[in-house]
């Protein structure tokens, strides 16, 4: 029995091989549960665990550009073609609808930005899944996302028409029909055979203008996406510079993206550590050895920036550095003793620093002690105990 014949095994296999792309809606949106029980290497590479330090949205600064290193420029922007790669998936995740996303534990969760509901509405005699599309969801050309987009994508990917140059159709080949429900915002998907991983389907969802004909499917979305419906829009693909630029979608109906732009920059793996260290790249996939090199280089750079400032301050203090020398310190004032200055004010000893200090008869050792009695344990042997003019502890009785 194969994975396709056993629903639970199929679900486990699909979860192991599911493409999960990072997309931006705060700084990064949840991981989309992308279609597929595909054995392609790209599915495995993108599905690797993501080490992300989550932060509350309110603590993030709005705006800025994220520069993200990728392996290569995407050969196509159509995620269902044979030359699609991880960069294709990443772009699609940022600019196209994802019906389900993955939570922190890798479980599919309905994406409320696109779906009000999505459930198995029947199991017998056929598995039926009913989608209810969020009425705010619209393509960048102003057209609403409707059942027609679902129908067009299934028709292109079902594997019945060789004119569509598809590379994978897992799950779509299990569907018997896709039809409109009560209105254009409701979609009913009836499966010819049960499919456990149905939540991975229609992600990403392309517009009918891309999936509606073989010509549009094959060539219409290879180098640009004229119509999209995500928190970001596809702005340009610069083959000479090896970069793809995505910009914030001003018409996005969900929480607006915190970033203003995302630049996906083609950069070989052996150059990423240096790019991260010098700040020309913000995000890159590197191994632990490279990550340690980056951290070490940044610490060294921070220390180098600090040392010149410290040395300059020292030279200024000596009068040899640039800028004005610091003002000289005023001469230290010495407190006269009572015997030398009879007119001096009577000295009042400050409060001891702690009860234990007072109990031991230890008082501060600066100032004059004239006309102030000192605890007997601290009196000078040369001063009568009944005298009202006593010496402060630590001073010679002869001086006082």
C-alpha cells in the first residue's frame, strides 16, 4: 500500500516534504502550507526548520528594507513549473494567497486574510471540502478572489491537459470537480478519492489570468507577476544585478507589512558570511561555522570602533590629541584643624555609614572634631575623658 492509498501515511509523508516559505507581513508572516507531496529537492530544502526569534508586532519598527540572500535568480515565478525553486516559492508566498499557513509547531492553520471558513463538509459518499472566501480578498487589479480562480487552478494542475507544462499535480489529481457554491465567494471541492493533505492545496493561489489558459500558464508568469494579492507586490526582476524587489502592497486588507521593501539578492554561499559581517545582507542561510565567524567579525568591528574614541580622549587629556584639552582640575581644598583655626565652626560628624560602624566608634576621617565628644572607645589617651574639646579619631591629640 502506498502513501496515497493510506490517508494517515500520506499526511505524514506530505508534512515531511511540504514546502514552507517565509513571507513578510509583520517582518515575516507565518509559514504557508504549500502544496505538495512532491519529492523535488526544492521541497525538502525549503521545509528545513526555521530558527526565528519571534517578537511582538508592537515592538517592531515600521519601514526599512530587508536584504535577503538567495541561491540564484528564480527561473520562473510560477511555482508549479519544473524550474521553480526555493526563491520562486518565497516570492509566491509574499505576493500570492496562501489558504493555510503553518504555526510554530508545523500544524496547518486557516489563513483568515483569505478564508472565513474551510472545512470538510462531507465524507460519504465523497470527501467534499467547502471554502468560504474572505470578502475583503482582492487581486491587485481590483477583481475579487472568487471560485473562478480555484476552478482555473484545478483545471491547469489536474494533469488531464498536456498543454499545461506542469511539474507537479499532487492532490489536484485526486479532485473530481471544483464548483461554485452558494455564491462566487464559496467554493466546493469534491474529491474522487480521499485526500488527507487537502489543506496544502490552492497554496499559492494564482489568478485566473495566469491559470486560465495554457499559454498564460506556460509563459505569463515566468519573469513577472502583473496581478497578485498578498501583503507585498512584485515590483521588478533585475537579472543584471541578480535581484528581485518586492514592495509593500498599499491595498492590502490585512495587517500592513512592517517592511517597506524586500530585496532578494542572488549571492553564493561562500560569500554570505562576509556579506553578513559587513552589513550588505540582512538575512542569509549559513551553517554554524559561518555564523560564528560572522559574530566574531562583528565583535571585532565593534571593538575597533570603540578603541579610537578611547585613545582620542586619552590624548586630549594629555594635551596631545585633537580638540580642546579638558579644563584643569581645581586645587584640592584642605580642611583646617581646630587648633590652627580657633574661629572655625564647630564640626558636626556625619552619620556613620552603618549601625555597626557607629557601634565600633568609627567616624569619617575628614573635617574638624573641635568641641564634639567622641565615643570613649575612640578617644585619644592624651585627652581627658571629661573634656568637651576632643580629637576626632585618627588625629593626634597634640594637634587638637
